[in-house]
C-alpha cells in the first residue's frame, strides 16, 4: 500500500518534534489514522485488506519515537476494536466507520482523563505551596492550573529543560494561571527545590513496577526531591502504562541527535562524543503518588498491574 500522505506528514511532525508530548503524539497519530481512513478504504479490496492497510499505516507512526507509550496504546485500542469487529464479520464500510468512532472515543478519553487527574490531584497539593516542574506535560499542567486557580499553588518553578526547552511551553501555559511562574535553568533545580513543596511531572511510560520514564532530568530532580523530603507527584493517564515493561529498563530510551546539544564546530570543544538521551528512569521508591484518571497510586511499586487491569488495557502493539 502507498502510505497515505497524512500518515507520512504526521510521522514526520512527530519525529522532528513539531508535535511532542506523549498525549499530543497519541492524539495526532489517531487523527492521522482517521484522516487516512478514506484513502486506505479506497485502496483495499476486502475488510481484511482494510485492516492490513491500517496496520501498515500504524507501523509508520509507531516508528517515530520509541519511548512514549501513549501512541502504541492508542493504536492498540484502535486495532483491537477493528480486529474484533473483523472477526465478527464486519464489512469494509463498517470497519471504516468503527475506526473513525474509535478515534473519537480515545480522543474524548484523553481530554476527560486530564480533567479527572487534576480533580484527583487536588487533595495532594498543600495549601499555599510552591511546586517545581520539568519539561512540558499536558497532564502536569492541568494539575498545576487547577491548583493555582483554587488558590493552593502560589509559585511554580519551571526548568527550561535543555536541550529543546520544552519548559518554555509550560511557562507560557501557566502565565495566567494565578501562580507566580519562575523560569529557571535545569542546573538551578537543586537551588530552588528547597523552596518547593512538591515536584509535579508527567509520564512517557509507567512500567509495571511503578518505574517512571519521563524527560531526561526527571530522575535527578526526583532524587533531589527525596533528599530534601519533598513530595514527588506524577500525573499520568492510564494509557501511559507500558504493560509489556516489567521495569523501566525494558522501555527503550530514545537518543536524539547531537546537534540538539551543541550546534557549533565540534572542534571548538575538543570534538567530544555528544550524548543526548531524551528520557530517563525514576524508580518508584522516589515517587509519592502517581495520579491517574481512575485513581491515585500511593504505592506504585505494587499497584500498577491492578490499575492497568482496571483501565482495561489490552495487549499492546508496542514492541517492548
Ligand atoms: C515530553 C515529556 C512529558 C511527557 C508527558 O517529552 O517528557 O513529560 O510526554 O506529557 P518530549 P503529557 O517533549 O520529548 O515529547 O502529559 O502531555 O502526555
């Protein structure tokens, strides 16, 4: 099958990070599938061929960024419902309709989850408090906005998040939240951790033992938070659970290009090897709570499998 243009374009946008953040990647991937559905339909001669075409397109999207699990979980949701209906004898027209409905259903779940996470996180934010956050997470931002609007959060320290500066997006989104936003370098996290009550971040993947995979630097900030007796709160929709990853080590960590770290002539700095891991792993023992849309895990080391089951997560097409 010729890969529909919509799929190729979205894959490129994700790879180059014009579209980024786990949930936004999942939503964009699903929207691309919906927009490509008519092309795939037109090219396939049977319901089986339609599903095969869908899978080819999914494969292109899945090959973009290896770490975040929201997109594989979203595509599994889509794929599982097509597969089930195909085996029950659905026609090609019906499968196309089911695809579009499943996309709408999952996108609705994304929006609703973020709202529910914010609700469930409120009792965990101390009154008149200061938070510190890293990178840009739509789920973490929804928690901080609600806490600020409710008068709980007075200050938010936002790390700039080198090398791609996603902290700038967070700072902008919190601008009118009601909290005072302080934008700091990543290296200043220790300096301001002592003035923070809680660290609030999102998740790219949650392993079955509660290990958190998130933007590079999360691990060192969580370590610091624990050293200074600060609380670590993770805002994560259940579709961030990587059911096939027993621990965070099973999640492939994306390494990105050296030019993101240093653009000039490498000789000027002695031509070192430049390493650019995009994510790191924070063990569950450093995390106080993982807030999902269907409940809070206060002991993530042992609660993730039950939460995945409760969320109805089906076997995923993710490769790890
Ligand atoms: C983004 C990042 C975010 C998670 C969660 O990394 O690490 O914390 O994706 O985001 P990148 P959300 O910028 O490399 O994609 O809560 O929006 O799903």
